[in-house]
C-alpha cells in the first residue's frame, strides 16, 4: 500500500500498520511499516476463507491517520 502526506519534514513521514487485524490472520500476513509492503507468510486456504479482508492504517509523525481496506 502507499500513502502520501503533503507536509514537510517529519510530519511527512508515513508509517504503515494493520488496524484491527483478525487474530487468525495475524500469522498469515506481515506488513513492512516503512514501505507498506504486505507479505504472505503462510499458505492461504481459499476453502476456509473465500477472501481475506485487512484494514491498513497509514499514520504520520503528527498523529494523523487514515485507513483503507485491502481485499
């Protein structure tokens, strides 16, 4: 995922994290807080889950944040 901030300096730096990730997915996905890259670390089981829905948070150093769903 990617987010941008029009501020300058430290307030323009964006960190990424999962927001309210279901515990059952916590060991399935990993997110790089600097790049926003989501990595699958366990096999996905589409018989168990037809789709996977994650909520990602982007937060700047000033404390402002935004959320987005990733399916």
